[in-house]
C-alpha cells in the first residue's frame, strides 16, 4: 500500500521482516518505505515494508 493510504489507528495484515507468515498488525509509525508495527499476537514489535501491508478483511 502507499503511505497516504495507511492509518495508525487501523489494523492490517503484513509480511513482517523476520516472520514466516502474514501477521495481524497495528502501525505504530510510518516512515518513507517501511513502518514500525506492533504484532497483535504476542505484543512484539517489528518492521514491515509498506508494499507488504494489505487491508485486513474479516
């Protein structure tokens, strides 16, 4: 997704660097090409490329 399409108050699915599968995340901080994210399962933090973030569909 593009930086303009992302919001820190919403949940997303993302391929977090170092994680083997898609993770449910909340964006903490947006940078130019990456985002600092909180993994909702476990409460850990990580980094995801903006291009690897997708909307969460329930």
